[in-house]
């Protein structure tokens, strides 16, 4: 199997995991912090896992199309929004 095909297949699996598991959880966490709640340990562990996985798999985006790169940037913005609001909630509590 050539590397481009292998990378494409891995990227498809990562996208499916993101759509079905990670995005719904990220959106739930975002709603939680937007309501003024603090993150619990499970939330923080999940966010760390997403961040580490994103960093480790970023190289798959090198040959990705612009649409996929745009999705990646939106995920980073979502992560940033969650962490900023979580920090604000921590400071206000």
C-alpha cells in the first residue's frame, strides 16, 4: 500500500472518530463552560487527549485539501474557546 493511500485511510478513520465521538463531547464541554461551570478532571483529561492527538496527527494535513484544513482550524478555534472560557470560569469562582 502506498503512503498516500495509507495516510488517506488513517485520516478518514481520524475524521470518523472526530465526528462521532470527539466533536459531540467538545460541544458538550463548550456548553458546560458557557453556562459558567468549571471543568472536571474527566473534561480536562479529554481536552488534553484531543490536543495531544491533534498535535501528533497534524502531519496528515500536509497533503489534505483546503476544506479539511478549514475543519482543522475550526477545531483549534473550538478548543481555544473552551479553554479560554474555562479559565475565565476558574478565575470567577
